[in-house]
């Protein structure tokens, strides 16, 4: 009798090993049946741990097609696989065939993985060119907690796609113009007394942000004074809506006061007009203050370990899009209203009428986005464009993508908005205008402080130099921050707790990091390793190897769905299973030399996958903690 045993070959990819398993079961099943069975009808998954087998074949669909009782079919298939020594044991539980493979399968698998890098195992056959936009800050204030979630999502999506073999580039669109920037400029001009980031010792983006907050503070004071004046009271009497309270009126009237009455508002608006006219003094001040912010952004981004291949600036792109508007008019996609404004009617797509140009011919925000999207495709020619922007902008991107589809631009099918929910602290929401925003730098410093406290309590870094100790503590703190923000599905709102994020016993970055560090500590105590063939493969070892077998699928699904949380939680399961293995199984003092070498080889391979998964979350692993 021919034995259809499943064997791995040196340098064979895990994907091929799993396909071999499917093909082999398919051969045996086909022999037992007079009905044609397609290989893609076989659903083989890791067996649930409570059954102590390796894999499970789902029988329900097959039994229905073959008109057999699932348990009868499972028993027939199990016996046939046992007869030709393809499997080691089996059991049929209702509509599932659970089976274990011979130990040689796992030995060959480890030998194969030793000859392959993780990247070789996960790389896709078909790849694309991506351009990922993330961060996209304003130059009137420093980066905050919301930006951090955005940045970490963007960077992880970039790293995952790149590891899968795609050609990937990153970009940001910096909002460096407009009334908000003029507010910071005006406040510095009026109240700054020539101070600079260097003269005050304040980080440069925080320095500029403080003047934005100062402007808002001065404006509130001015508005409150006006409300209590005769002019303000008269405005309330003459302009309030029926049954509108005084508080509601002044809340509604605030923008009109800023644009028509406020001395500060008038000065800021005039500064914006001077900028648009190219006034040399205003442009010089604008360039100087923006550079302060850029320098501060760069320091924060360096701390987070992220970068950008390209940057676009709204001061250079805000006039883009007008040519596209004319093309839309020529095609009949857009229409003109009686006053000359241009709009598109999207009501048939469940959206509204959207104006694209004002009656005076000036652009609005979506005009610029249309132009920027077109310009970027001319510059980069990507297959897919990913916009990572908060869910508050969902409607904007629905409109933007629908307009580009109607214009029949060649890249319209490659557009995707990766939206994400708000991040809050245990103390509640952030409010940037009141100056209570959680700055990114403060948040980073907080998690590093928490990591330092944890490290001091454990006392395991005392033998390191101060430089090495500070580096490890920083790695621990950043792993806590990054993992905590990435383990939650992007679309979900979340609460970030700095103290909880460094817990070594929970679903945290440091918990996963500790698994890797434990392996490195064990491997440091060994010399050159040789391949080994143990007498017995433990179930705990099969559990670890099963995680490696399905790692390529896990990271590929995370890449396909643009969801790093899938990978984050998979890596957590890897760490969890390793910690259990570490506590339950002897490694350095194993029963035999063969078992010791086998286990050392296994955990060495396992640590490579653990490190790879964390690196795709932007997390650097230390050798000690």
C-alpha cells in the first residue's frame, strides 16, 4: 500500500505545508467517495486545545454532499488515514474529525523553519503599490493623543504591508495655513515680547501651541466683556431666535462675533488676507513659526520611531482642484447655481448636494482634496491610496470618493478611508481650545515614567549602564503605549490608561516583550545549537508550532483588512502560550540532551516570529528588561 505521508522539505513555505495537508486529505477522501470533491471544500483548522489533537476537519458540508452521516464519514476517513500511517491518532466528535500528525511532521517543520526567514514565509505572490496618508497635523499646536493613535495606525499599516512584499510609501498633508495659524501668529506678535523656544526652553511646537491657547483665552475674555456691554445685550435682543436662551444665543453667535465684531478676530482675519497677498513680513513670521512647529513634530515622531517619505503642504495645495472642477462641468457631472457657485448633486447616492466652488470662484476644502488626490496619483501612480483619518470625517470621504468615481479618474477604485474612533483617558475627553489637550510628548513621558517605576520594582536592570537602562525603559514604555493603542480595532473608541498599559500580567506590550526577553535569556546560556530529533513531541510544543503555522495567515489578514489589532492580539496569544510553555516544560534542564536541543531550537524560531509581529506594530524588542 502506498503511504501518502505528509512531509516537509527544507526551505519549504508554511503555506505550501498547509496546502500539502489539504491535498493529502483530499486524496484519501476522494478514494472513499464516488462524488467529486474539490480541495477548496476542505476546512482544516487547528484543533481546540481541550481535545488535545493537532487539526480539525469540518465534516458537515462534505457529509451533506456525500449523503453520509458526518460521524460515519469521519470514522471512515480517520481509519483510512491511520491505515497508511498519515496520521497518528484521531477522534470524531459530532461533525468534526480531530486528528494528530506523526511527530516527524513537527520535526520536519522545525527544520524547514530554521532555513527560512519570517519574511520569506509571509510574502504574498501578488503585490501592489500603496500610498498611505497619516498624521496630517495643524501647525498651530503640538501633536496630541488623537494624533498618536493616528500615527501608530498609519505606521503599523505601512510596516505590515511592506513585510508582505508590497511597495509602500507614506505621506502627510500638513495644514500650514488658515485662520488657526494666524491666531498663534497674532498672539505671539501681541504678547510674545520677542520670546523664542530657545529663550524660554519650551519645546518649539508646544511654544507655538501655547500662543494658540493664549489667543483663545484672550478672545473668550473679550467676548465675555462684549456680552455684558450694552452692544452685546442689544445684539441678543435683536438677533435671538424665539425661545432661545441667552447662553444658547451667545454660543451660536460666537462665530459671527469673531468675523464681524471682535477686534482680535478682525486682526487675525487681516493677517490671513496679508498672507494670501504675499506680504513679506507676514510670510516671514509664518515661515518662522511653522518651522518651530516642524522641528517639534520631528522630535515627537523620532521618539515614536516613525517617518514620512513625502509631505504635502496646504499652503501649496489649497489652489489645486479648480481644473478638475472645470472638467466636471464639461462632462456634466457638476452644475452651476444661479449665483455661479459650482455643486454636485449626490442625492441619488444617499448623500447631499455638495458645493465645490463658491460663487466668487474661491475653493473650499473638498476642492483642495480633489486636486491633491489627482496630483498625488500623477506623482506616485499607486494602486491603492489609504487615508487614515478620524471617524468624524466619514461623510467627507464618502463625498470625496463618490465625486472621484463620477469623474472616472483612473485611481478611484483604489481609495480607502481607514477611520478610527476617539481616544479618551480615564479622566475623560480632551479639549484642545481650552488647553487641556493631552500632548503626545506628555503621554510618551508618562508611559516611560510608568515603565521606570515597574523596572525599579523588579530590579532586573541594575547591572546595566545608565545609557542602556534608559534605552530599555524607553523601549518598555513605548511598547506599552503602542500596543495598547493598536490592540483595539481602529473603528472602536477606546480609553487609554497609562498605568494599565505597562502591566506585566495583562494583554499589554510589556507582557509580550517579557516572553521574548525570557527566550533571549535562555538562549544566552547556550552555545551553538545543533538540530535534534526528540523521542516525543509535547502537546505544548505543537501548540506553539501551530501558532507559527498560522502566523502568515494572521498577518496577511491584518494586511488585507488594514487592521493591526488582528496581528496585535495574535502576537499576544503567542506570548500567552509561550509563558505557559515556559512554566510547564523544562528547557535547559530537559530530560535528555536531544529534548534540550529540540526545545532550544523551537523557542529560538518562536522568538523570531514574536519579534517580527511586534516589529510590524512598530515595537522594538530589547534583550533584557
